[in-house]
């Protein structure tokens, strides 16, 4: 993939989804596009570019390829410890009715279900505690996997056996997230940069982890401020521990590493 071809793909992706692929990510983008071209049996990048220009459904399939990333249950455990130690305890003291948490983006569901399991464990010990976890993503393929909530043993191998037995049902050689978790979850497709978020409910906590890296600084600021409009005052905004929002103009104040509060 030469520079000219790369720029054509990066332009289409940016114009269609708002995702920025700079030259440093050329190899990543090339590998994902190569995989799709092979699946389609096409012979050249030019042929695939023509298909993208003529076929909107193929654009969505490309989105699935470039936005689906490695994720796993209870990734960055410090954030779940923060939920237990600070957020859930605060809710019980202030007697909120139902805590609403948004996983944006939710990818294939592991983050969202980790949040829901953490909330369910807290609920077992605290009567009157209620929760709802929402997940949105740009990728239809990722959302389909998340809605099914079915994972292989390797996916859940690091979850304690007691927790696994409580919240998963074994179906042959796979494991399905149980009903008492799934009944408290909602999934929907959303482009955080392009779509109108004003119809979204208000949230007490928003997880926005491992996504900002795909956008320019100016677009990161737009996305964060749009999300903050749906975050209650005093609500928490959580990013990945390897990300930073330093220098961005947002209504967020740092609480601890990668955790912020809306002022």
C-alpha cells in the first residue's frame, strides 16, 4: 500500500466515521484492509476503493474491521475497584434510585458485562441498589457479539470461579452471560462524533476507554464534550490508563489517574 492509496482510505474512513488514521497507523490500517480484500477475493486496493465508493453496506463492514479491537473482562481492574470503593458506596449513601453507566464504545461487550457484574455483586450485599448499563458502538459486528453475550472459556478464564458460576451459563463449550446480568443491559449503534447525543439519557458514569487514540485532538475534545452533556454534574468520566485528555477544554476535573469528575 503506497502513500497515495493509504491517504484515499484514510480520507474515506475519516469522512464516513470521523476516525483518524495517521501515517503512524498505516501498517495497522493496511493489515485490516488486506484481510477484508482477501475475504472478498479482490485483486487490488483500487478495486476495493471503487467498491467502497459505490456500496454503503461495504462501508459498514469496513467499519467493523477497523474498530474491533482486543478487549477482555475486567481490563484495567483499578477502574472496577474505583466503582466499588467510591461510586457504588456514594450512591448508597445518597440513596440514588438507579445508577446508569455508559460503556462508549462497548466493542464486543466484555467491558459492559464487567461493569454489570461488578454492580450485581454490590447489589447482592446492598438492598435497594439498582443499576442499568448501556453499551454503544459503531460496529454492527461488535454489537451483535455483545448482544449475544456468548464467550469461549479463554475469554472468561481470569474471572473467579465463584463469579463465573453465578453470572454465566455454560452452553456446551461456551459460556453465556446470565439473565440477571443481561436484563440490566441495553445496546445500540452510535457514532459518537457524528450522531446527535441529545436524546440519550443522563448517566452517572461514562466509560470511554481505548477509543480517543483514533481521533485527532480537536475531535477528541468534541466527543468528550458531547459525552459530558449526557453526564450528570458530579458524575464520573473514565478513560484508559494509557490515554490522556491533558490540554483539552472540558468540564472535567481529575479525581485520580484516568478518572475524572464533571464539575
